[in-house]
C-alpha cells in the first residue's frame, strides 16, 4: 500500500512571496493550504500622506511626531527650510519631506490630507503691526493652501482639509456657555477667526473640511504654560486678573489626537471645538497649578503685570469663554485628559 500526501503551501504577503512544497503525486490525497498575511496590506491601505503647515509650531511638532511614528508620510510645508530641518532632523525623521513655499504645490499634489496650523502666535505683546500680522499670517497661508488644493485635478486632490481656528471666535463672557452652534463675538480675535474660517470654507466642495476651534493648549516646552509658570512663580502663584474668567483648555495630546482623528474619520466635518469637556475658572486653574508646582496660590497676579508683558494681548488670559466640545463628544472622541488637574499633573510632574 502506498502512503503519501502532497500539500501545497501558498504564503501571500505584501511583497507577494509564495512558497510551495510538494511531493510527486500519485494516487494520493492532495491538499492545498493558503495562508494570507494581511496585516501589512491593511497598514499600507490605511497609510496617509499628510501635508502640514505650521508644522514647526507647538501643536504642529507633536502632530508630525505622531504621524511619523505611525508610519504615515509627512510633508512639512514651511517658509523656513533651515528651521524645519533643525526641528525634524533626517536621523530622527527619515522620509519626511520638507518643502519650501515654492514646493508646496508638488507636496500637496497626491496628499491624502492637509492640516493647516500656520499663524503668528497670539500669546505675545500686541502692537498694531503684530495685530495685523496675527490676522494676515492666518489668512495668507490658508488662502494659499486653498488655492493650491482647488487648482489640482480631482485624481490628485487631497480628500480632507483639517484647518485650525480658535475659540476666540465666540468672543468673551463670564456667564455664557458656547458650543459649535453659538454665534461669533464682536472683538478683534472673533474677527480674525471669522475671516480665517471664511477663507478655509472656499475649499473645493469635494474636499471634506474640518474646522477645529482650538482652546488654550497645555503641554510641555511651549504654549500657554511656558509663559504662565514664570509669572505665576514670581507672584506666589495666584490667579491672573479677577480669576473669574473662564479658561477653555485642552491637553496637547488630546488636540493632536483630535486632528489625527479628523484626518482619518469621515464623520469629522464642519466645526469641532478643540477643548476639554470641563473648562474651569482661571482661579481654579491657578489653584491646581499651584498644588502641582508646590507653590501657594493666594496672591493674584495683577492685571498691570500681565499687560506689561503682553500689552493688549493680555486679553487672551484676562478675558475668557466657557466652550464645550459637544461635536467631539457626539462623534465619540475619547479625551485622555478631561480634567485640568490631571492634565497639569501629567505635564509638570
């Protein structure tokens, strides 16, 4: 009696490797076993190519790091290639493309999505020239990005644009609660945000647009805390101004995750507030900050001290708004830090 068996193995991988092992057939049973390894294929299918303006900024740097760590292709759209190369050195960020303004069109062509974060920081001393630049820097870059996207043929046009804006859109109030449906305010920052968003809304209608109204971003090595902590320490850690103003904040990790989700999830479109679910009065924020720093929090930082540093820009801290992220919660976004106490602990300790 002859006993034999022929078995053929077919191994399918992203590099299309196949292995077949067989014995000469006779009156034998023949079986074929096919093993599919789809993990790499799935990863490749989900891989994005993302062009980012404002990539060298506080939020942009962390977003690029996250995208690169997840093996997405990143194009840094910059006006200073030398600065971008210092922040994203080749040895740490292999494969990242750094494109000067004349190269933006080629970078955006064929990108899956574009993230627009560019703009002169507002947490600085305002002069008439600085105020002009705060607005124009946002309008100029956004307008350029929109024109480049709209001029591309359908086949190579990005399918999503995530464009930053700010909670300054709503104006300021100690009593009102603002969500995505609330009207715009009537102060300088509200005007900037309206024009900023209005420019982004001119993108081709086939491009999914997510407008993220970002609150005060809390994180290490930059943002509001970098300016607040030294002042806080000098004045024994008290609240700034009255302390009654609202502070709508978000942890750096959460705003990066929200932008990341907006890139990849087609449900994310329209206006989305980029703030934590639990805004606090500034006095409470300072109390938690004092506890984390091991500093007292009884002596207020006077208005004049902040205005001496920031001029009219002090209004960003002295006046606030209570903004809730209703859209993000409806979409099921999971905040890593819902409470400012936990956020501050993660940043400072």
